[in-house]
C-alpha cells in the first residue's frame, strides 16, 4: 500500500460518457500502478441537475468497466461521507476557517473569497509548469448558503487526503482558483495531472455527451466486452511507448505512468473501438462467447424465444461458427437469422450477383442431387470433396455451386463457411431449401 490517494469526482447530471469513463480509468490505473487508493466522490451539490438515476448509472458503469473503488459510496471508508450532499458540516467548518483567516467578505448576500493575487504556479505532471494569476475575488458561498464547486472540490481534496488530482484539461483553468483556496486553508497542494481532451470523431471540438457513441451505456447494451472498451479507453491519451494497442490490463497497470500520457488531444474513433471489440471477441474462448451470446439473446423477448425454440446444442453450433465472423455481439441476431427460420430475407445484391452469369439454377439442381446421395452432411471435408469432384466432372468450378447454394440456404452471399452452414442446418433442411429455391427462385431486379 502506498500513500497515493486519487479520486474520481463525477457529478450525476447526465448519463455516463466516454470522457468520464476515461478520467475514472486513468485515476484507477494510477492507483493500481502505485498501490494507492482510488476514491469515488460524488459531486452532487447542484440539486436541480442531479438525479438518482444518473447516480445509479455511474455506479453500474464503473462496475461494468471493472473500475472498483476502494473508498466511496457503497464501499465505505473513514474519510467520508463521500457524497457532497452529505458533507454540509465539513464545508461549514472550512468556511469558518476562511472567515477566521479574514479571507471572506459579504457582498450582495454572497460570501466572496479574497484572493492573494499572487501568481499561481503548478508543476503539472502532464503539462509541466503552468502559471496563472487570479485577478478577481470570487464567490465561494452563494446567497442561498450553498458553497460553490471550487470550494467544495478543494475542501474535499484536503479532507480526503488526495495526493494527485487527475482530471480533464477543461479544469486546468480552474486550478489557480483552487490553489488560492488550498493556500488560504493552509493545506499543501496535491500534484495536478491534467489529461488531454477527447475530440469528437467529426469536428475539431471537444467530444460532448451528445456525440454519437458518447455514452458508455450504449456499448454495454450492444454487448460490447468491457475489457475491449477499457483497452480502447486506455489509448485515449496514453500509450505504452511501443506500438501495442491490444494489451492485457495487467500490462497497462504495470506500465501506466504520467510520462506515457500525451499532451496533445486524443480523437475518439468509434470504428477503432469496434475493431478493438472484435479482436477481443475473436480471441474469446468459445464457451465464454456462447455465454455472452446467450445473455444478449435473453435480454429481448423475441430473441429469447428464438433461442429457446432452437435448443441448446443447435444454438451453440450456430454461435460457434459465427464467432469468427461478426464484429459485435449485437450483430448476431441478424447474422444468424436463417438458422432459426425457413423464411428469411433475400439480399438483393447477392441475388443479382448470383444470377448475373452462368446457370445457377442448373448448378443448384446438380448439387441437390449430389448432396441427396450422401447419408448426411456432418463431415465437412467429405462434403467439400464431393462438391469439388462433381464440379470437376461437370467441367465447372467450385464457385459456380457455392454462390447459389449459399444464396438458397441463407439468402445472402456472406456468412460462415458453406460446409459449416450445411452441417449445422442438417441435410433435410438444406435439401428442402434447395427445392424451395428451385421451385420459387427470388426475383432478380433489373
Ligand atoms: N465534478 C467535476 C467534474 O465532473 C470534477 C472536477 C475535478 O475532478 O476536480 O468535472
């Protein structure tokens, strides 16, 4: 255990977004890297804008991401309470101290803080030396008696023994107010570490809660892997100084340091996140992947019924051959639709492509006869050999059979391996779909 104490201090005024998650993560990583303590503090003084719903989202998002806090609401700790709405007496005591030090005066019903006006210099762990001078006194207690953000934030950092303030660069401009207050209260300054902003995907501005893909809950709902989201967030402003992107969290913890945090802003790239998620999905042990798929289907009544009708083994087979092919868990229902129903949509492009040249229906009829002659379609190698030798005998290519067969059983031209699809659907269903297709081929758009 080291003396390092960091905190994540969200305000529950909106859904939990990528920027907040990244700030929480960097604090958590620093605590885990140093063997310090990660504190969760809820900055909920703004009664009009806070809600319990948003508070719950903070807790559940942090838990989903695996960012466990050592002290805070629900975890306890002896420097609490950890919600600002419960710390009124503590703030009053510090207001009295400022009063006693003759640093407060009243004007228009509010309490104003008398600044020193001296240059405020910090050695920011990321930005380096930053100097700024406050020029005007500022309100610390509003006329309704409520203390302002700057005051409660500093009092909490003092009383909670915070050694490192790691937060978004948008707070850098507040820091001179904060250091004025630390000094007026006779407290040592923590180390500040202002992390670069996250820019939105499209524009040049800071990413906002309204940007597409900005909410953590979206990824949770879509069945993203929290490990992948965390890995992606690590790289938003930090890098391991080698070219690695996908890396185990244990390695990130071991390497994470302020020296690896960039000064330049990071750009949010949703495709990169999707790619990261896919590479985690590909490497997932099949049993775990199946469990994820089951969870996802179980969340929706229709999908749940679809899964139940399929039966455990069949469902598991379908998911196993789809795992290497889909980018995200939420793509599975559409991707696998033809395994669960004999009625499925025709992909018009695939239809057009298949009927563009050759005689697909004649090829399909040949294939139907050949496969009908087999006992079953369980041996993928034997099925493949059978198709190949038939193609050769008839002077055709494997591809002449493949496209139309795939279209007939799945309605599209992409998917798991054809012989895998045959094996999972089983001979009866494959032949029945071939027959159906030959009797009623899909209309080809001109
Ligand atoms: N409640 C502030 C925010 O959400 C925290 C500021 C800080 O970390 O000091 O931005």
